[in-house]
């Protein structure tokens, strides 16, 4: 048989809250890195980015351009 660790309800709640904070921190760090990369890409566009950026004024078609029949 294995010994199971049983936490008190208060400790368990604290652990859950800490895990939620850790997860939110990871999400925030990921978003901040993504924004930094986007800002860097905008300030230093490469040849592929310049071609895409010039075409951004055109109208984008939806994924499904055919209306659904009911």
C-alpha cells in the first residue's frame, strides 16, 4: 500500500490559488513576448512582411464564401 498525502483544506486552497497565479503568469509572459515580437516585426519588416503588409488594404473574403442553404 502507498501512503497518500492528505492536505488540509486551507493548504489545498492555497495550492490551487498559487497554481492559478502561476498559470496566469505564464499566459501573461507568453502574451508579452508575442507583443514584443510583433512590435519588432513592425519596426523591422523583412521582405516577406513588406509584401504582406502592402496587400493588407485589400478586402478579405470569409472562409466560407458560399451562403449555407437551409
